[in-house]
């Protein structure tokens, strides 16, 4: 059996309740941390674990904690990013609804480590039912003396607040999230300063993803070194993967980093393979923002090495032949999927979600959507394909936040790998616009 | 459509809740309560009229414009009256791979309305939204806090039958 750090107990009936969670070893890590460790020692374990930010950027969590400024007399905040809105990603949703106390325990341990007395969990507003689950878990933990004043007699006080968003993908970007938490529109701020220096209410703030924080209970119980021994190289530990699309078993799976993509895709323990009678055409490995790769680059890198589920291996080959682990949104396309249609769909998403602050993003995403709409609906020209590449290039790197890049990469990579399919839409507009029509010439894996 | 006159006040229970929410934030940071309070308001009136937003501004001691600019930024807030049940349907890529477009066609045909419209009986409003973080369980739509997942045409029919009773 593969090691499970986050989901070992997630299938136990009633695990969402305090009593069942506690009976299964819940809150022992919190007791250990608060009773036997100093905050600095907790930070040290996070550093040793090598755990990297699971929100997508992969920045080492312990290092970020080490960067937290500690000016005298100024409060510090921990904010958990539960805005999860990246198309293809639904693992935080799964974790919070199934085993909410794992996040609450992680939040208390992490807040203690950072010296925060008020911490926030910012949950996308659509997940109101999950907010209710978290609030119930918080009430239970408080009633049992694990939250509130003088936790376990340690003299340490913590209040946990669950904050709903209002429906805006951009509020997952950490500085937009902080603006939103202050009751404003979700316009990202310039970085630096990073939140670790100037964050919520201009105070030093750590923002971490749900899954990053949920790892803390295991890290404290077993030690950072034990965590670092799981995984491969600098991709330590396990990762929750949200699997969707044309596979037999869509869902959320916890994998040890370093598992081969082929095993993840085809083993019965995970995706169970492509739907019966169909063939793999393409993969988006880490949520809609990362490059799409064609079938022949899914199981092997361009160098012929096995492609692994790790930060390094998935990005092997760079933009030319690689993709990224990102937030772990594993979207699988079989031969029935139209790449042009999907690219248009993603473009519409980014255009809709651009906050509008920077003109390359606001205008560029609009342009890309319009041109892709033309191509998909049979009114495009060959020139449009190059125009798209050009617009994508002009957005990349010229914006305040990475939403611009996130909008550009899927378009650029789709054209890089599936150019013939775009051209077919131009040369065969009648055929291409029949309902469900798909270019038949794309290479697939049997 | 919604019958409640939007000039009415927050219910006493909700008013108490508003106070409780404001108390969560540090002194002078009551503006942080804006999103949770707008959700409460929408729960009561179904949508956010300018009268309602003005009330919220007063409760939080902020300018009405600060409320308007936020309410217009976030897609969950309805700025026009809506039907009793607002169906928010995910139209994003991964759900489409799971067959969302076909099911959506069926839903529209069954209700006899298009995106953004409300049925003449005021029962249903249809809205397209982006990824609801349920992609592997798609096609999916949401009505208030409830998620309806792994939708098929048959499932849509029985949900609508149930809600039309
Ligand atoms: N989970 C989801 O739904 C989504 C995830 N993403 C992911 O988000 C990623 C981009 O996120 P960003 O936050 O813009 O990346 P980033 O690289 O700017 O930052 C990553 C984290 O490290 C911190 N950090 C970096 N350098 C620092 C320094 N010198 N001092 C202190 N802290 C520092 C940042 O504050 C942040 O918390 C993308 O790679 C994408 O995969 C994007 C969209 C949605
Ligand atoms: C447009 C955009 C959307 C993002 N959405 C999310 C999100 O929904 N959840 C998340 O954890 N991080 C998201 N991020 C990344 C955050 O900015 C930040 O890196 C992360 O919350 C830090 O936590 P981590 O280090 O634990 O991953 C997003 C970034 C961008 C640019
Ligand atoms: S890149 Fe786009 S989303 Fe990000 S700040 Fe600029 S306009 Fe807003
Ligand atoms: S794409 Fe529909 S829930 Fe994510």
C-alpha cells in the first residue's frame, strides 16, 4: 500500500466529527507541538520536511515561514488559501469536506509556529456548505479546549475565522485574496513586498494552501525528516491529485511524489485508465494554467525517460516539451476532445476572470477569446493562429500577477503541439463546426 | 419573482449575526465583514438592491460606493431580482469533457429559457458560472449552497420535478 499522509483516515465513517477524528489519533500532533516544542522548533520541522506549497507555485513552506517579518508589537497573521478555483482542481474541496479537522489541527499548529493569534481560512463563497462544515469543526475544537484562550494550558491564544469569498478566481492569488479579506475588490497587489513582510492589514502574513497546512499534523507526529524521506528528490512527501476528464475513475487521489504518470493513469488504484474503447490524446497535468502536452510526451519525456509525478519531471523539457505539476489538476483528453474548443473554453475563462488592472491581461485575454471563438466557429484564418501566438507572447511577463501568464500558456502550448488541428478548423470550416466534430489526424496512444 | 420589498430591514436574527461577524476582525477593520454580510443580505432578499447595499454600508460604517464596487466585482451577487431557485451551471473545460454541454442543452430546453433568464413562473433562474471545484464529479450545478453532481439528463429532470413541487 502506498503511504497516505493526508487521506489515511478519510474513509472512516464519521471522520468529519471531532470524536472520531480524535479516536484515530487526531490532535495528538497539536498536543505534541504545544506541550513539548517551541514555535521555532515547529518551523524547523516544516523546513526539514521540504514540503512545497501545494497551491501551485511549489515554494518551500518552511522557507516562507522563515521569511515572516517579526516587528515588535505588530500582529502577525496566518491565512489559509481555500479559494480553489483553478479549472481541474478540486482536492482542497475534497479534503475540507471529508476531514475538516485535519485542516483545523494544521491551522492551530501553524499559527502557533508563526505566533499568530488570529488566523483566517478564506474559502471560495460557492463552497458555503464546506464553510458550515469547517465552522462546526472549529466549534468542536473550541469546546474541547484546543482553540480559543490558553490552549491546553499553554498560555497560547488563537481565534480561527472562516471567511467566504464572493465568486472570483483571481481571489486565489494571494494578494488579491488579502484585498478581498479586507472587504475590497480582488485586485492583486504588486510583489514585492511579499505578504510575509506586508500582508493582511499591512501586517506580516503567511498565506498557505489548504493541503500545505494539512500536512503539518503528520510532520509533527513523524518529524520533518520522515516526511522528506517520502517522495523523490526535491519533490518531498505526497500530493493530492484531482483527476478529471476521459478516465475510468475521476476523483481525488493521494500519491507519493515520484509515482510514474503511466501508473497513475492506468492503475486501478488511481485513474483506472482511459475510458473503454478510447485513446489518450493529451494531458493537462496541473490545472488549466499549465501547458497542455500531447500523448507521446505524457508517459515519457522528450529524452525518453519515464515521466514522473513530480515538480521536476513534469516540467522536464520546459515549455517546448514539458508541462507542470501546478496545483495537481490532472485533466485527461481522449480522441473525442477538440483541442480548439477546449482552448477557447479556457480562454473565455481567463477573460472572464481577469481583474482588469493591467491592459495586456485585460485586452489580451479578450483578444484571445475572440480569435479562438472565430476559429472554433469556422470564421478563422491562418493568420489568426499566428496572431494568437503573438498576443500570448505580449501578455507573458508583462502583468502584475501571473493570471496573464496562466492565460497565455494554455493557448501557446495548444498551438505548439496541435497546430494542425487549428489549421484544420480554418481549412474545413463546415466539417469542423458540425456538433461534436473533431480533427481526426491528431496522434493518439493506443 | 422575489416578493420581499427591499426597503425592509434585516431580520433581528441576521442583525445579531452581522454584529457577531464584525466582532471577528480587529478594531477599525469592520470593512472585512463586507463579503459575509452581503451573503447574509442575499440570503434574506434573494438579490442586492441599492437600498439593501445602502443598509449594509450603514451597518459597516463605510460609504455606499465601497459596497457597490465590491458587489459588482464578485459573480455570486445578484444585482437584479432572480427566481426562487438560481441554477448556477458550470461551463468550464473539465466539466465539458464530462458531457456538460449536452446536459446544459437539455436543462435549457426543459426550462424553456436561456442563460440569464428566469422562467415565467418565477421559479428558476439560469446562470452559467466557471469551475466550481468539482470537476471530477461533473457535470455539476449549484443551487444556493447545495451542489448537484454527476448530472445526467434524467437526474436534471428529477431535480427539477422535486423543486417544482
Ligand atoms: N490552486 C489553484 O486554484 C490555483 C493555483 N495557481 C498556481 O499559482 C501559482 C502562482 O502563484 P504565486 O503566488 O503568484 O507564485 P509566487 O512564486 O509568487 O509565490 C509562491 C509563494 O511563495 C511566497 N514567496 C515567494 N518568494 C518569496 C520571498 N522572497 N519572500 C517571501 N515569500 C515569498 C509567495 O508569497 C507565495 O506565497 C502558479 O504556479 C499556479 O500553479 C494558479 C491559479 C489557481
Ligand atoms: C490567478 C491565481 C490564482 C490562484 N489561486 C489559488 C488558489 O485557489 N489556491 C491556492 O492555494 N493558491 C492559489 N494561487 C497561488 C497563491 O498565490 C499562493 O502562491 C499560494 O496560496 C501560497 O500557498 P502555498 O505556498 O501553500 O502553495 C493562485 C495564484 C494565481 C496567480
Ligand atoms: S494580470 Fe490580469 S488578473 Fe492579474 S492583476 Fe493584471 S489584470 Fe488583474
Ligand atoms: S470544470 Fe466544472 S467544476 Fe471544475
